[in-house]
């Protein structure tokens, strides 16, 4: 059985594949800052997307999206601002948004993938 960290990394890998299959470029992964970590920074020609990934075996302790409350959302926006300050040349002309990808199932490879775009 995979540890929580291994499962989380597998979920992030699955989320990255989900994004690239839909035409996103992966710009950064597991970007760390003193305020926290951004799981994935992805982009299209017009958008920069900060992605939080939540991986769960089941909905038994709540849906993965429930883990992204107002406090977490606010921290992700602060992290987005920090990433933008660090890489301003990668943002020019792009709209910035926050997405959440939830992965639910025993086997991450075949688990259900749900994607909320533009979490507000």
C-alpha cells in the first residue's frame, strides 16, 4: 500500500497528465514558498492556472473539493501572487485563475478525475 505522500505524488502526476491531454503546458510543479506550496502551475496561451490537487481513496471523509476551504483558497491566491512575482515574464498577457483537481478511487491510475476551473 502506498504512503499518503506517494499517493499524493501519483495524484499530482495523474492531474498533470489530465491537464496536458487538454492542451495545457505544465510550467511548474511542487513550487515551494515560505507561505506553502503550489502543486501545479499550468498555462495556455491566454491563461495561467494555479492548480491544487486533492487525492482521496473515497468520499468517506468528504469529497476532495471540500478540503479547499476559504482559508486554503486565500493562501493559494497569495502563493499565485508570489509565483507571479518570481516569474513575471511567464505571465504577460495571461489571465490568472485557480483550479482544483480531485482524484477519487483506490487506484490512482483508474480513479475518477474531476476538475473545477476558475475556483472563486
